[in-house]
C-alpha cells in the first residue's frame, strides 16, 4: 500500500495491463507514466524515477479482521475466501522488509511456526509477529518511543517473547526481555510495566512469493535461510 500523493498532489492510478519482472504495473491518469507496483516507482514516462511512500499496514485475513472491527465495510468478490490445495496463499509467501539498500525476506511459514522473530534489517532492529492460526502479521521497529504517558528512559532495542498466559488465552500480549513490560502487539503499545505507554513504530512491508521479492530486491537476505521456502506450517 502506497501514499498516492506526489509533491502534495493526489494522483489516480489504474492497472496498466502489462507486466514488469512478472509483476503488475500501474499508470497514473495525470501524466500517463508507468509504475512498478512492487517498487512503487515510475519506470517510464514523465515521472520516471519518482517513488511513492510505502505505508505501514496490517496483513490480516478477513475473518480475523472482522472479529476485531465488526462494522468494517470492504469490497470483496467470490475469491476472497479461497483456500488453495488446503493452504492459504500467504503460507508460501515471504514478508519483505526493506530500509534503503537493506532488505530481508521472512518466510511466513517459518515466522509463523516461531511466532515472534527478533531480527535486524540493515541497521534497523525489527520484531515480526506472525500467527499460524489467524495468518495475522505485524512488523515493528523494535526501538521504543515515548508515548503521551510513556516512560522517557527507554532501551535502545527491545527483544520480545511470548507470554505463556497470553498463549493460553490466545490474546496478543507479549513481553520484552529487557524490562519485562507487557505489550499489545496489535496496537504496538506497552500496556504494563516500566515502559507502560511506550510505542513501537510499524515497519512497512510487502507480502509476495520469494522469487518475486528477490527479483525486485536482488541484494536481499532471507530468514531463516534459503531453505525456508520449503517450510510448512506445523
């Protein structure tokens, strides 16, 4: 998902129809420039070289989202609930995270089996949370920021682990090892402990097949390694 404002002006995009590196291309109505969807960048036309801002979002199956937001309206079709060969498409995807020239693809199956992945992408520490049951994914930069009522003396980096009671209750609470504070990973906020009120910044990411992510990010690393593409959810 990208911010479609360019120099403060909203642009309207459509499906151009052709593929670039086997991926969708857009065109904008205002200049007729052609855009690469994975890059969010114009590759032909007046705006060539212009890049849209990638926005943080949540990757959440409809059934999981509507449980939390029952009044949501969404445009869907009959394909919205398809399961392919007994699995969801995301089961074979990577969660791609990039900052500048640094990129890392996290195999969803491996990440969901582990539940919480504490890693780095370039110089940025990240925490990735993946739920094998709901297929919900959250990615945060794991350097906390002070909230309105949060603690001001914050660790530089946090390492997260699951809380046993939360696992039994199937809620979204985790703890950081550094202070023992508890966090709601859906909101990215500390709910108890010395860091109560502190916030985590969501990290933008892209979900795609590993080969598509690598095509557009040839310098990428993969987690846990290149063999992860063959993992299955337990």
